[in-house]
C-alpha cells in the first residue's frame, strides 16, 4: 500500500513539474496560446485529483447539470 501511494505522489509531482516547465517555456517564447494551454492542463490536473479524492471517499461527484 505504501508503494502505491509513493508511486501516485511521484506521478502527480512529475505532472506538476512538466506543467510548470511548459508554462516557463511558453513565457520564454512569448506564446499566449502555450501559456493558456498550460493553465488549462494545470486546472484539469487539479480537477482530476479532486475527482480521485471523491472516488476514494466513496462519494459520487456532484452533477451540476
């Protein structure tokens, strides 16, 4: 169980590092589209983590439609 938690945290950290790197490169290249896509990727990654926590707690994500 400890190994699975460690692997999950390493994957999340690696994803956040890659998003940060892409944000830095888009700023360096003055690419507003690249920066926007990096922000979208960051937000969706955070939302995915939120959904995983909801699933782990045994609750269904709330439907807003």
